[in-house]
C-alpha cells in the first residue's frame, strides 16, 4: 500500500476506497449495497480510531484496509435488512397493522 492518510481522506465513492486499497470487488454487489458497505466501514474505522489511537499512518491504513474487507464481506453473507444499519430498518411504520396483530373473534 503506497497511499497516505491525506489521499485517503479525499476518497468519496466506495469504488475509490477499493481501488485505493487495491482490493477486488464485485461491482454488482457494490451497486446494490454501496451505502451499507460505507456505513459499516465507517463504524469499523471509528472502532479502530478509538481502540488504537497511537497507530502510525501506515498501520492505520492497514487496519482500515482490513475494515473495508470486513465490511464488504458482511454484505456478501448478509442483507442490509438483516444488518439494520440505518434508522429506516429499525423504525416500525406507524400506519401499518401486521397480520400477527389481527385477531379473529
């Protein structure tokens, strides 16, 4: 890996992260799960930053690379609905009655 933290901080798109870390990825999987992969990656990066605040730049980038691989792997084995990373997946709709709530008299 030859990139720097400054270069890393300029990345925006999921594909840019994979290219930066020279990681293979399935474009179809990224197209479908882009925001979820980036959200999970962000969570993993926060954990790394909190647990290992004194890492060198290259050590941090190496950990971030592993975090991106891990985030990507989550969505090869799971769905966004199962992961519930975004509020929309956790909120119960207010105007919906489920079949389990209907009883017969």
